[in-house]
């Protein structure tokens, strides 16, 4: 059964169907660019040429990694969010009672307290550390690598290397040097596969495989969407990704500067954070872009939904549901009269009813909405969804005439933090910081 994007409510309020036509008319140049960049190897998330090597390297590694009780991932941004989404979607046991392993821990923040709790409680002999960084130089990841390497060495001596795998660029970067220096097992993040487009490479799939998730099915799902685009770029004009991109660009031009990702597949809620990073880092450029707003159904009906429905009319919505949901146990026939209409119905019927109710309410409030209906919620389906959204993000960026594959604005904060820590070569940043800190403070206590 195919997954479906339902378009009947896409154009609402001040967004007219005509508004996307100008962008749809650009499918010719977009197809040519797609063909060119695929041929040049610049879009590996679509061409997936890395797959055979990845499969060759992962297959023998999986039995080894499954020998551990714990996997500790060090990584941030695109090097962490895909793995977390897959963990929550397909191996949710760790968050529930009675779980007896395996356990995946993702250290994607600078939080000394949490880090101490992890290193204080994990047993090095039972733990595999996976250090993930495309650049191999991201400070948050590298500093955790230093500390974890000491932790492993202290406990395990010379055999510490067996407990560490690196996922990084094939040639460049500090972590690649470390892998070479210490003979660490290393998997490659292919050239041109930027962090937020890399979840379906070793970056996300190694943690997924550790959890017993069908990582090949994730790749198969992605390939089912990627293949037609990569092999026949001229078909881009008919692709759902391109249609979504035209809609997104039309929205932005009409002043809709927030994109809700309303996930009514509760197990997939963490895909909201994955999508938010993909959309924001790719498209927030040159004063353009729409702010992604991840929301979880039904939880956020009792939270931020009020703002969606009755706040500023600047929001559009990607509304995600699945036709495959466990219904759970039924309500008894002794449910009190005031709730009699629930009798004999399954618990799961609430999710379907509330999803419909909220979707209708959003539409009635004039929120332009695309309903993405997944026919199932398997790893294969998730792979297809991820790829469809990645391609849509890429095409939206191209329609905006910005580069959706870089993220230059976030560099300034990193340089300033390095300067603050005493790194050399940051004279300008040091001077700017001095000026910033010299401004008289304006304080109000509470
Ligand atoms: O999407 C991106 O490119 C970024 O968010 C990166 O994933 C993040 O900055 C981490 O980079 P790296 O994988 O090089 O450590």
C-alpha cells in the first residue's frame, strides 16, 4: 500500500492554488540541476551510491556490536537526531517498564551532570562507544571523546580500542586521524553527505542495528523514494517532494513563516526534532525560511495547539498519521453512563478521533495543511518518509535560491566559544567579545 499526501486542504486562508504555479513551472531547471548534481556525486543522500560499501562493512560489524549491553553515542545535531528518532520509533523499550537491554545512550549536549551520570553508571566492559562526527572536529563531540577515551583506558587498559567505533569522514578530520592512530574501527560518512541528510548512513544505522532495528529496510524505504529522482531527474515535476517544496515556497511568499510538524504517530514523535533540524538548518538563510514547530498528537492538543488555532495566521502544517496503529484493549461495558459512547471501543480509537478532530479544527482555523498518511509504521515506511522530507527540503532551498546543504550562520557562535576557551587565532572574536561584555549590565532581580 502506498503512503499518501492528501492535498485537499493545502490551500486555505490567503494561500491560493495559483500561488504555487510559478514554482511548479520551474521543474525543468530543477530537473537539470538535479541531474547535474547527482552525476557529480554531490547528492549522495539521493543517489545512495554509498550503500554497497556500507552494507559490506556493517554486516560483519553487527554481531560484534550486539555483544554489548550498552551503546554510548557521542554526536550532536545531524549526528544524533536521526538515531534518536529511530530509537524512539522502533525500539521504545528503554522508556518502558521491564526492559532488559540493549540500551542506547545519546550524549548530544554539553551537560556535565548527565555525562557524569552516564560514565558513573555504565560499565566500560559492557559498553561500546560510537563517536559520530562528519567533520571529525565538532567541539562538543571531540571533548566527550577525550573524556570517554580516558574512562575506557582507565578501566580496560590496552583493550580500550575494541570498545570504540568512529563514524566520520573517510580521509579528513581529527577523529579520522585518531581512528588511524589507534587502529579504531571506523565507518565512513561519504563525501557531500552533510549531517542532517546522513541519518540513513552509518550515522543513524549503526545505532539502529545495535537496537535490532531492520536497518536494511530503512535503506529500502529511502531508496523507494530516492531512486526515481536520482535515476530519472526529469520526473521531479511529478514527485511529492517537489510538490511539497512548491507549496512551502508559496507559503513563505504569502507570509506563512512557521511550519508545524504535527505527528499523530506517537511512537514517531522524535521525528519532529529530526525534521526541525533538517528544515531549520537547511532553509533558515538570508532572512528567509519558515520556523519548524514540532508537535506531538495528542499531547500538544493540551499545550501549543491553542496558538496554532487562534494565534497569528502565520502557520502551515504537515500533519502526520499512520493507518497502522495498535488499537489496544477495549473499554468495558461498565463504563459510567456519562461515557457510555466509549463502551466496547478500543483505547486506540481515541487517537484516530482526536487526530481527525484536530486536523479539522486546524483546517477550519485556516491553517494550510498537508496530511501525510503513512500506510504502515515500519522502518521501511520511516525510510521513505525521511527521504521524501529530505528531498522536499532540498528542493525548497533551490526554489528559495539558497544553499540548503550548508549552515554558515551557526559558525559564529562556535568561533566565539572557541575564543572564550582560549583557542588561538581568534583575535577578531576576542575583540568583539570584549566589547560585548563591556556593555553596562542592566539588571532586574526577581
Ligand atoms: O546538519 C548538520 O550538518 C549539522 O547539524 C551537523 O550534523 C552538526 O553540526 C554536527 O556536525 P558533525 O557531524 O561534523 O560533528
